[in-house]
């Protein structure tokens, strides 16, 4: 992840670390401050049912989301980690230190006024992040 973040232009002051459990001694090993937590979990039939029901409920009743929340749809297969990282960084962008020529900073600035669907389409064509994602996906464990 560190190499992925550097390639996107995130200053080395910020990093992602694994959290091995919720017990106090394990949480004490997590560097502070913490801006975001990404939860990885397996997709199950129960989850898919819940997700589908939630989508239908939101379509029927709508959803009140603050305009300050940055969200994008995921339309690229096997990119949940990249989308999660973008969400974590985008929703903490006022705290982040970006390198001068950060491709992620430019992407966020360009897509700030877009809808979640437009952001997803923009990401599909955004070469710098696509190439970084593809090279990192080949290095990491994605199962």
C-alpha cells in the first residue's frame, strides 16, 4: 500500500496499517491520528441480499447525504480496495498532504462537483490511477 500511495502522490506522513483486532492492546499498536478505517469482509449471499434490499429502499425513499461526503460508485471489477482508499483520502482531503504533482489530488479536484456515477466513469478513464491500480493489484493478494 505504501508504494501505491506514493505513486498517487500522497505524502509519506500518511500511511495505511493493518488492524489485527479490536482488543485494547491490538488497537494501541495503530499509529495516531486515525482518519479512516477500511473494513474488508467476504461477500456472502446474506450480504448480497441485504445490499440489494438497501439499494431498493434508497431508490424508493431516497437518501439524505451531506454534500461534503465524497462517494463514487464502483464500476471497475476487482477495484474495491482502490475505491475504499479513494473514499478514505477524499473524505479527509483537508488533512492530507499531497505531493506537488499528485495524480490523486488532481482527480479529486476534477471530480469534486461530479455525481457518484460521473466520478465512477471518470475513474474508468483516468489513466494515472488506472495504471497504478493495475500494477498494485498484480503485486497484492486480492482473494
